[in-house]
C-alpha cells in the first residue's frame, strides 16, 4: 500500500513546494522612497520610477537597466532656477555630486540589489553611487536666493539647496511621551522625529545676542540667541523651531542680527 501511495505523496510535496516558490516570486519587491529636495518648486517623494521621467534602456557595465535621465528627475521637481549641481546621498552617508550641465549623460535606476542607483558612464567610477535616498538640487546662487542673513552690516545669501549640501545636524525633535500600565507596572516611550537643522553659528551668526527672523508671509519674530532654537530644512523651505518653547515659524527668508 505504501509503495502505491508514494508517487502521489511525492507529487503533492512537489506541488506544495512549487506553489510556495511561485508565491514568493509573485510577491512585489520592496522599493524604498527617494526624495528630491533643494532648489525646486515641487519636492518629490516616490518609490515609482515612472513618475520621474520616461524610461530608457541603458547598457552599462555589461548589464541593461531601465532608467530615467537625471535631467528628467530634476525637471520633474521643477527647478526654481538654473541647476548648478546635483548632490545624491546614499543611506550610509556616501554622497556624490555632479555638475548640473551633465545631467543628460547620467541616469537613475532601481535594482533590488543596489536600490536607487546612479549610472554615470562618462564620470569617474565614484560617481556611480548606490542606495541613494535623497537627491538635492542646488541652484546657481546668482539666480536663486531663498535666505538672506544680515550681520555686522554685511549680507550673505543662501539657497535651500546650498544649505542642504552644506553642514547640517540631525536634531531629535521631541514629539511626546506615552505611558501604558500593565500589571501595576508603568511602561513609557518617548517619540522623536529626526530633522535636518542648522544652528545660528552655521548660518554665520555665532556671536549674535539677538536676532530678528522674518518669514515670506510678512511675519516677524525676535529671538534671543540663548534660546535653543534651530533652523529646519523642509524640502524646499526653511523653518525656525524651538523644541522647548514649542515655537515655530515657516518659510523663513531673512535673518537680521540686531545685537
């Protein structure tokens, strides 16, 4: 009886294995979100490459990729002015910067192995970054100004892209604490959001005692520099935040040192 049944058992086992493998293969692969920020009119965050431009077949390093030009990627975000350079940042911090007039010869693609990656055959090998999660568009400062800082009679101008491409700090902004009592034990957790920020010193106001912060909508705020306020980058704009006093002002476009 056993001898007669084993072929059927084998068929059932093979069918189960085939169904499992087929199910695994049919599961959609995870695609992380990529962010396009800086000197753009429309910040983008997407995991769909079709939303970034027309797909092209690109042969590179003995492989064939479906990719979009970096020029199309930048165009999808509607650059606010002439693009001077583009900075691509990987999830391990590795960054690649290329000139804005070479974007037609570079491509962005996605593969399960390398994540979002750059194909730059005309550039040095180091330009072909992998696992990119953020693309920063940096405009020519002579054609785009997002922030002016006046101190000691001198005025400096910055674009949002320049600020992103410079030195920033990752600030853990406290969002609140939650508690839950279980079996007479109180468990708590504190939630933070990591924010890309700059200090007054990073904006050239390290010796300021008092500043005036002006927003694009005409609002104004006078702040003592001893307060723990920071300036947060928000894709294509700048905000002032104070985690202790819970102050916030959006679309900051001017900082004036009063004393």
